[in-house]
C-alpha cells in the first residue's frame, strides 16, 4: 500500500508540475542535382544526399555556433532568460531535423514551454539552415566552374583537331563522308558497335567488382569500435560535389569514345586513366565518411555480397556475348574487302568521336549556364516550403496517462512487495501448515484474546479487584471470568481432543505445555486449559517449572514461595507448597525459590518421584515450562510425562524454530502430543461467519446461566 501511494504521488506531482509543451516546425525542400548528356534531359547521374548527411550539417559546431549567435541577438534570448532556460540546452535537446514523408522534404521541429520561444527557435534555425546549405552549394559551384572552364577549352581544341583529322583522312582515302557503303558494311558496323558496347559494360562491371571487393575487405578488417568526433562535414561535401562533377563528364566522354574508338586508341587510354584517378579520389572521400559514420550503418557485408554475386553473373553473360560478336566480326574480316572495312570503320570512329566531342561540349556549356543561373538566384536548390508559425495550443497533456501508469506501477510494486514478503516470511500462517510442515496433529485453534472487548473491561471494575500497573494477567483467564465466550469453547475443544487422544487403558494425566520461543502465549494457554479441566469437576494442578522466568503465580495472584524448588530440595512438603486458586478444583504449585541450576533440578530423579506422588492425588497435572529453544527443561519433562503440547503463535512462530523444537523433544525421548495454534485472528480468517457464530453463541449463553456447570460432573 505504501509503495502504491508513493509511486502514485510521484506520478501526480510530475503530471501537475510538468509545464505545457509547444511545438513549432518549418519544412524545407532540397532539390537533387542532375547532369544530362542529351538535349532531351536524359539523366547521367543524380546526386541526392542522405538524411544523415543533412543531419550532420544540422549538428555541426559551425551551424550550432551561428544559430546560438543569431538567437542571442533575437527576442528568444529574452524569453529564455525570463524562464531560466539555456539557449545551448534548447539547441541541443529541443531542436531536431527529420525527413518528411515526401521525398526531398525535411522538417525542422522546435519544442519549448513557451509558444513564442518555440516559434523563434524553429523560424531562426530553418532560415539559417537554408542559408548554410546555399553557402555550401556556392562554394562547391566555384570549384565546379573552374573545372567546367578547363573541360570546355579542352573539348573545343579536341573538336577542332578531330574535324581536321576527318578531312585529311577522307581526302587521302578518297572516301565520301556519309556514304552508307554496302549491305555487308552495314552488318559489319552493327556487330562492331555492339561489341564496343559490350566491352564498355564489361569494363564498368570489372570496376564495380573491384570496388565492391575492396569495400568488403575494408569492412571485414575494420574494428567495431566507434568514437564520436566533430566532423568537417562542409569540406567533405565540397570534395564529393567537385569529384562528382568531374566524374560525370568523364563517364559521358568515355561512353562516346568507346562507341567509335578501340581500346588502344590514345584518347581512350587517357580517358580511362582519368576515370581511375577520379574513382580513387572518390573512394578516399567515401572511406573518410565511412570511418566517421554510425556503427549502425556499417553492417553492409550482406548487401555487398549480394552485389558481388550479381556483378559476377553479369560479367559471365557479357563475356559470352563478347565471344559471339568476335566470331561474327572475324567472318567479315576474312573477306577480300578487309582494307575497305578498315577504312570505313576508322572513318566512322572518327566521326563518332567528333559527335561525342560536340555532345560533351554542348553539355558542359549547358552546365555552365545552369551554374551561372544558380549563382544568380542564390537558391542552392533549397526552398522554404512551409515557414514556422507560432503555436496556438500546447501538445495534448499526458497527465492522465502518467497518473494511470503511476497507479499501475505502484500497484505492481505493491503486489510484488507483498509476494516477496510472503515468500520470505516463514512463519506459520494457518493450521494447515502445522500438519504439512511440522507433521504433528493439530489439537485446536485459540482465537486472539482482546483485552479491550467490552466483555472484559468490566473485570477491571469488579468490587475489591486491584489492577496492578503491570499486565493484568487474570483478565485473560476468560475460561473463569467469561465462560460463555467463544474463545473458551476453543479451549474446551482442545480438552476434548486431548482426552480422546488417550485410551481408557492409558488415560491422560500429566503433560507439558511449552512453545518454541518466548512470548508465544504458553503460560496463558496453560492457565485457561487448566481452568476448563477444573470446570469439568476434575482436580487439576498447574506446576510452574519455568524456574528462570516464572509467571503462573502472577496470573493467579499467588505468592511465588514456597514452590516446586523448595519441594525438590526437601525444605517443604509438597502439600505445603500447593496453593488453592479462586477456581474450584484448580491448584497451583509455584516455581519457588530461584535455584542456581534449574536444568539439573528439573531433570533429577527427585522430580520424577514428586510427579509420581502428585499423580496419586490429582486427576490432571499440567506443567508450564521454559521455551524449548531457550532451554532443555521442556524436552526433559516431556520424557517424564505423557507428552508435550507445543503452543505456536500465528504469524510469529517460524517453521524452522518449530521443527527444531520437535527434533529436540524427540532426541530427549519425549513425545509431541500436537500443536496448538494461538492468537488466531478469527475475524480476518472467517469474517462474517465467525461474527455470526460469536453473537449467536453469546445469545444462547446469556439464557443458559440458570444452570451453572456442576463441579461434580462425572469424568468425560
């Protein structure tokens, strides 16, 4: 219950003290840069950065410092100061960049406990992020323009050279450009073109295989450690864009040259070397990005393995096709027109080279114009689609969910604590456990005696009754003062169980009442049980053999001396030490003078002789002894009598101590007659049924007072 209240209280406090949260967001669109090789806009390469790329820019120190400076000069700084908030913490924890559901759209979201503060965070950060991307794009365009100018000049010179070469070749070979030639020439050229295309694809596939395998080896060798560092994302982005622009032009030029020239042509060799250099630089840049990327992005081995398998399969198919077209071309070259075919082939290659140079030249001119246009507009491909707005209402409160969660958590913790305590608690909690764990008979259950009951309070005000300051023991001898109480009926049930335990040939006469530990109610149980034996008309004697802490004389308000110790040492006759109580047929032999050696005195032969003598003069003898765990006296006396009754206090007596007591009694040669479960809370255990029984029993008992119990009732 305490854990439930505590956790629920924390949840309530958190729910009602958490300030409202306002969210403002802005949406920007980042266009993809494309390169085309023809006027119809066919795409050669598309450069689209990942979400992680833009997120790294958003979280770089350069951007964060610029944003902090901008916010410090904005009204957001005043709002944050009034609410004791730190702008650094707001930027670090309340600002985020996420990809929108629509491709190329990104959403910048800001949250704060003040709507104006959330709005300013989102508005300033979105515009500053847009400006930052434009600056990065502009820096990349400068390098791209330098490269474009170089390539345009180079292609213009090559184009002029190629035109001169075509004119010279046609004059020398007396060839008319554009003459289609014979049908065989057309077929030969078709096979040659197809073979060139296949060779280009084979080389590209070979490059892919090499790159895939290199990355596979790098990932396999790389350690799994990861350290967060502050990256120079802007510099890496500029390198990627510059390399991408150069690679786009070189790949387009290579594709055109392969269609018109063979592999040994100087232009083809040169362009291949430039592509390899570009690819090497690109691999270095990607390796740097790979080293700083998140460990979750490195698990690329399965993907690379699939790509390697697909590339190897494609390489096999291309090799097969190449062999086929080689055979077809050889069939043409065996004819007598070999020289004619060679001249025609060379001319067509020269013309295709010229066309390629013209195409690339036009593409570079177009890219130059697009770059100039972007510089003029200063958009950088970044557009503000949805500017930030001031939020009008806070985010729906989660107070009800917090309270519900707190209640469930508190209840769970409470139930868990209850089950844990129940599991750790080894005390006897029910009468069933006496038979199950201790394996001894259950003689009965004694309800808890409530001294504050109205039926007992009147005892304190009886004429001539003196209530001492200490515990009024006599008020709990309810078998005498309140014989109609249902508790007394429990003692009568125990009496009946004991009498039926013994046969007529060996009737019950002397037994011991003890308990495993102190303060478990053995002395009061002895007094009340002896009272109900005496009320049956039998002469009953209580012997207080708890020589260390005697209490029987206090219960019956009798002097302690002389007692059993005085009888054992011979200072008093047993008849002089026995006291008559206020209850008919009930006698008490107190403990007497405290001896220095109670254990030896209890276990002496004289004690056995005294018990034999008293059996001749008394019907029942009940011995009250020390606890079994505390002293051996109870076990010794159990061997001298007919057995021992163990008083077990409900929810107090531990199972281990009760088992130890039984073992000690049996080792001493005694017998355990059974267990008596004391201080049973009948209201909690039986509830309504016990209360009904109690009042009905009292009701009938009230009208039964006209016939008092006859002390001369014959024995049971």
